[in-house]
C-alpha cells in the first residue's frame, strides 16, 4: 500500500511535483539495458594500461578508456571494468558530451579511492572523487563496488586545501541510469545528482557505518524526473536527501537504515509548488 507524504498534517496531492511514493508519474525514455539491440564497441580498461592490483594508480588508464569511448560515434560504446580486479582511482572528471547517442560503463570489478591525502590532492579541493559532467544517456551498471575508503575523512572533514569528497557526482547528466552496483564508505555523500533530468536508479546497495558523518546515500539537487527503486541504503546520515529546485521524485521499495530516512524541508525547499 502506498502512502502520500503529508505537509502540515494534510496529504500532498498526487499532482504535486514532488511525488515521493507513488507510481512513476512522469513518462521517461529510460529503459533497462541488457545489451540486446546494442552495437557494442568494448573498451576494456586493462587494454588502456590499468593494472587492477589495487596498488598502482589506474586513473590515467580509466581516463584514456573514457576519452576513446566518449569520442566514438559508433553504436553504444561500453567501458568494461573486469570482475576479480581492484582499481585504484584518484579524483577524476569524466567530461561530456559524448559523440555517440549513448554510452555505458559496465562495473564488475572493484574501484577504490586513495587512502592517503597525497592521493586525494589531485582534486579534493573540489570536494569530489568521481565526477561526470554533461554526459547524457549514460548507463552505469554491474555487480562491482565503489569503495570511497572514507574513514580518514570521518575523523577529520577538512585538511589544508581539501574537504571531504562526494563519492559519485553527476552534473547536468540527462537520461541517466544507475543499476546493480554497490557504493560503500564514501568520505562524504555517496551519490549526488545536480541539475539532472530523467534519472533511474535501480537495485543499488549503498553502505557506510552508522557513525560515519555526512555520508548521505543519494542527494538530489535541482533535478527532476528521478526514479529510485528496489535499493538498500544504510549510512550515517540521510538515506535520500531532496534539495531545493527538485521535482517529480519517485521512490519505491527502498530500504533505509541505519540512517535518517528520506529528508526534505518543506519550509526551506522550493521544490514544492
């Protein structure tokens, strides 16, 4: 049974832009992707020099794979992160728009963040680890794990020239799908959508200790037409946080805990009209 959220003791009508737990109210072109019908050009990160030993910095190999895949206009390029390997990545930005109509990242291995401040220096002044900018029709799926190794940041949120980074940040990415993977122990928020439209999140697992500060599972800011379903989120802060300027949010069958649940402030947020 679905329940309407309440504002001042009165149900929010279903025609309100913020529809938290309802059937998906807004049509979307997003579909599940299983490879059928795709023209698949595979870009294996190991072919670009990634070692996958969890010790060597594989950042440049991932960036080379991204630039090659994003630069092709043939079919749907797939960047493959193989199972059974662990890849150390320093802070990176994956820029779009890409030349192809869509692009996919298949995460079956493990991706880990730096464990030292020196490793974070490449981009921690911006407060993010992996950053996707203006990449439309992006699918990130698989059985792998993003491990933010955040404990050094939980003890101390800022260092000279650095602040605790967000794990995955998507800025102005439309028609985005995240499916199947796990995100653990982010230094700060795990996943942030900022100024995105048509986002579908399905079967994610997001975990951090209940004592880890500011490790929100998913943060939605200035974004619209967001669907989150069949996921588990247990962190030290909000399960899902909805910020100003967001609308048409649909959340179904999401398990929260530990954490502070689903949060938005009707009196401080302009996402309700």
